[in-house]
C-alpha cells in the first residue's frame, strides 16, 4: 500500500482529530488518549459531509446535516448499520504521520459473513419460504 505524509505528531498537541482531503476523499487522523493514532474515512455516507464539522462526544460523531451518528473508533454508523467508515493504514516515523491513500481491505471473515447474509436473503424468496 502507498503511504503519504499527512501530518506531524506535533500537530496534535492540542487536537484529538484533524481532517484531510486525499484523492478526493475526506480522511481523519485521530489521536487516542494513549498517544497512538489511527486514520479513518470521515465523510458521512449520506451526503459526504465532513463529520469533524459536527458534534464530537468521545468516540461518537454526529453529522451536522441530518444527524447520522458514527463511532469513529469502530467505523459503525448507529443510525444506518450499512454505512461504515473504513480504516486507513497509518504509521509514524520520525515524528511524521503517514496514511495509506486507499482504505485497508476488509478481512476475509467479514467478506464471508457478507456472503452468508446474501445467500440467505436470496435463497428464501426462491424457495417460497
């Protein structure tokens, strides 16, 4: 995966979260209480609004446009479960923060779970059940 430099650790002395635009996508770097970092998509899946412009309470962010709520740590949308914020790879080297240009791939286990749901959804109508 390709990494690009987006920030410096020193940028987060008084910040917990900061958004960036990378290849037309909005990403955020989030600083944990422990001092570690992670990177995540930060656009609401409803209307592509930057969630850092909304209300942030702990790990929960609320979209200022229509109130969709996301847990930025897990990426899960509590308003619409299918609208997930994807993680990006992140590494820190010599005080610089680098983030992958593309989201991390889903795990095979997640893909298998999605396929099981798809098969169940489409088997039942065909069988008349």
